[in-house]
C-alpha cells in the first residue's frame, strides 16, 4: 500500500514539473514569478519576448526624438501686375472690388528637417522654388524668416538657413542599410493641419524612372504622405533620418499608400555641395537616353540585354562633338558596365567636368570606344535634347 502511494505521489510531481516546464517555455508570461534562474533559456526567451512586445506597442520614442527637428515651411509669392484691360478698368473695379484689381500673393506650405544646429534646414526644391518670402515654424512655436542657401532641381532638394542657434538637429540613419518591411514614420505638415506623424513600412527601394526627378533612387513607403508633407522627414524606428519625403502617387491628390522619399545618403551628398558651392556640379555629355528593352534588342537584332540607347543629342554637346550618333548603345563608362539609364546618369554625373572619359558604344553590332571631354551639367531648363 505504501509503495503504491509513493508511486502515485512521484508521478504527480513529475507531471506538475513537466507542465511548469512547458508553460515556462511556451507561455512564460503566465508565471508571475519565474521558477528558473536567469541563465535558464526559458528566462532569457521570456525577457527578450517582453522587450520585443513592448517595442512594438509604441513608436513614441522615435517620434519624440524626431519631431523637434521637423519644421513647417510657409512660402509666399506676389502675382504679376494685372493687365490694363482688366485691372485698370473702372468698371472692373466697380463690380469686383478694389482687391481684385491689385496683385494678390499666393501661398504654399511644406515641411523641412533641421540637419545642423546652427540653422541649416533640408527641404524640397519645389517647396521653396520661386518664393519671395519663406517663413519657418519650429515645433516649439517659434517663427523666423529663412533664406535659400542653394537648391538642386535635378534631385528636388534645397537647403535653407535660419538665423538661430542651438537648434535640435536630427540624427542621420543609414538609408543604404534600409530593408523592405522596415517600419518607418513620416513627419510633416499635411494640408496645413499641423505637425503630424504617420506610420508604415518601406514598400520598395531604388525606385526610379518615375518621371519625378532627373536623378531618382527613391524609398517607397505606405506611410501616409500628403500635400504639405513635402520636405518632411521619413525616419526609422529609432527616430533617425532615412529620407526626405518628396512625392506621392495619387490621381486625387491624397495619400493612396504610395509615397516616395529621397534617401538620406543622397540628400546629405547634395546638401554638402549646396552648402559649400551653392549648387551641385555634375558631369554632362548631352544625351537623351532610353533603356535597352528586350523589344528594342530584338528589333535591332542585338545580343545585348543591358545598356542605354542614345535617343537624342544636345546640339553642340560633348557627345555630339565626339561623334556619338542617335541609335548608339552605351554599354560602359570607363570600363564600368552600364545596366540602364539610371546607372548611366549616375555614372556620368559623378564625372568631373573638364576630364576625359572613355565611353564604349555598340553601333551596327560593333563595339567602339569614344573618348569624350565631360562638360558641366546645366540647370534642367537650359538643355533640350533634339
């Protein structure tokens, strides 16, 4: 009898210990006090699981770190004087009022990011383009006038400066390390309602050929970006700058979950040149490129799968002077392969004006190297391929 009781007790103890062991591993939060030492795997799993759970509950830390560095930008531009047939007509003044006879300023809004404590602000070129006055509103309520240090229409970036010190500059993240699926926050002033934070993920990387800028390498995100967010910050889960919100895809003008931001690494490179020189200097050979698609390769009976077709030449440009023809296919620059028009533009832009580079073309299925003296890329409106 005693032997039977002892076996029953031992079996019950084993079952209880087994249940506790399973619960400690699978559902450690069910145990208010862990029976296992700190070195036990179940304890470490419970602690790391709780940390991850707490991190996912809120991104307020990242938002609070980045919000002080994001500003609202207000611009105004005076309209031209009305023509004599309307503005100077007494009948026009009588029926529509004196205010309609005078030029009325236009107003627009956007966002910006403080990138240096001594007053440097990074924003979009289109936010401040042609503005007569620029006013910046800080997150703490202070307002001040801003001046343009320089702007770059090719990347739609601009740098402003305000006469203020000890500003909360944002920390830069590594946009080159960003991955699809990473959580991001978009901070800006959509529709002028005030500073707003939206959350999403990185939907894609390296978006190009969208027709937004000349040089495109966008981070795509589904974090809500609306008019007024332009120039604002796209930050990671730690509040570090990953990109400058630039554009959205939306026939209606509102967010459809497809927004684009210029990577912080590209923005930093452009900003350094704008601060140093007031403009960005890029190489230029005067060509209008087109991707070599499988259809074009088949039509020209080419064995190539990568390259850029020269669809147009700038009259008197470096390429035309060197003997490049429409229809040539650029396959390499200084020995580096050209995959498409995006890589071609980036490679040429990095060439120093005045230097001579070797360009390999395919013409009539024959490869030939042409040396071209690189020129300086003009402003977008100054060149028109033919």
